[in-house]
C-alpha cells in the first residue's frame, strides 16, 4: 500500500503524487469509505489516498483518508447534489477585478458562503490594478475596509506593475491554497507571475461578450518552487446554493451571526422579525448594505427554488 495526494482528476483517472515525489495514474477500485457527502464526484483534488497495484499492475485507489476540510459547490447538473472542488486546504484566494470584466461584488459574498462553513481563511485579491481609475480605487478602498473589518485579508495586485506579487507569494508559501475566480479576472496570468514555471494557459476577454474565456478545464494542484501547493480551479460563472437552507446562510455571514445572539428569536432570518439585532445594526450603518443585500438575494433564491419544487411535484 502507498499513500499519496490527488493532484488532478480527469474523470475516472487521477494523477496522484506519492510521498516520495513520484507521480502515478490511479483509478477508483470498489467501494470507498467516504465522508457522508452526497456528491457527484467521490474524490477531489487535495484528497489523501491509499493506493495499491492490482493484477494488471494498474494503481487502484482503495481508501480516501478522512478530510480535514473541503470546499463544495452545488452541482451544476444535479441541484440537490454537491460537487467537491478541493479538500485539505489551508486557505483560499478569490481573485476579482474592478474592470475587464467589471466587478460583480455579490460574487465575493457567494464565494465566502462556500468557505465559511468549513472555517477556511480567505484572501480577497483585486487584480489588474494597473487598469483602475480614481473611481475604481475609491470603491476598492471601500471594499478593503468592509472586508478587513469582518476579518478577511484583502490585497490589490497587478502582474503588469508587479504590485504586491511578492507579498502574495509570501502568503502562499508553505501552504495548500485553493485559487478561484470568475473567468477573465487574470487568475492564470497572476499565477504565472507568481510561479513562471507553471506556464498556465491564459485567455483574453471575448470581444463579443466582454466576458472571460475559460482556460482551466479541471481543478489541478501544482507544487510551488518556493514551498507549498496551489489548487487552480476552473473559472466560475455563477454560484447557487439551492442545496442550503435559509439558516445555513444566516449562520455563515459572520458579522450577522455574531449579532444574532442579541436577536429576539433564535431562528431569526433578519428580515421582518421584531427586535432583530442585524436589522438594528443595518439601520445604524454598523453593517454593510451591500452585504445585507447579497444575503437577501441568496436566501430569496433558496426560498423561490423550494417553492417551485413544492408546487411542481408530480
């Protein structure tokens, strides 16, 4: 028996890095003992696995070592199933930009909904700083203050000028980091600037749509020459949470959860309930209207989907 870590999945075969540094291809053999997750994929990049060779000298994955944590999203195809993105990560970096393409601030809060339940630290990186005008910088400073005030690290970067590239490199050093972002934000270019030997494929914005072109097909782990690993993920178009309940969302907007201890009702959804500490803080300007609006948007989507399912059962 050998132990290794899954570096890449391309369907039924997995690229596995053994403890001695060798890479092998392995496949799943028989039934695996897994975490009690209803997922569309049994193994994720970052999983530690036990493998052995079979009678054909193929390597077979016999066991997945219990995960320290994992990042999941709602399956694009089966809304009640989850898709494992990665496991056993020390931190996550979400890359966004103010321009080319324009920032969708709600995406940040939706990404945090994937990591917050598993207590995964997140660094928010605003890339392409060389393209920002004065208005962009004012908005960046506002968001920097907003997210740092609730405990997230926020940095501004540019691969053109080199701004904060070395600082980000220090943040990645010696850790396993999930890297994510919407298409077109310059994720692959930024990673190439951090680690030139990666030589990741990059794409330009579509002239027709102004949206990024996908350049990463499968999640893949890369070893960094300066220590640590990154897990590069495909560009994310959108994040939905129909697999969650309203209170799951309420508990994972961290500043709302802290305030909820002072709400009159323990199951307060922070909308129309009396003596809601979150609504009171909102009226006083103590929490962000942006964050609150994104919170309402997510729970409304969940409730609408649940209503549609109940009233369309055959």
